[in-house]
C-alpha cells in the first residue's frame, strides 16, 4: 500500500477534519510540502469558504445502492486502508 510504504509523502485527512476546520487541514498540506500558508493564500481560502458553504446548492441525495454498491463491498475494498489508520 502506498501510504504504508511512503508515509512521508502523504497527508491523511478525514472528511470530518476537512469540513470541521478547512484552514487547519490546508496548513497541514502546506507544512508537508515545507511551506507556510501565507496571508494572501489564507485570505483567498477564507473568501472561497465564505462564498461556498457546504450544501450551498442543496444537500445531495444519493446512496450506495444508487451506484450499485453495498456497505460490505466498500468495507472489503477499503479494509487495508482502514487497518492502516
């Protein structure tokens, strides 16, 4: 698995981390590349977040079944990933 073989090349962020505090998540990505999030980039991100709230155009209506999937199939496919974390 790539993540296990190259932990220094990956930033593992959960959806919850990204939605709870997107700027903190972005700072982690920047830090991984050896960069700091400068004022201009942070201001642009804040403006983007202000203009693009989650579900701005309505909450999506989808399910695993609509895509021909099942929870068991997803669990099996991502078992290695879940064990890593």
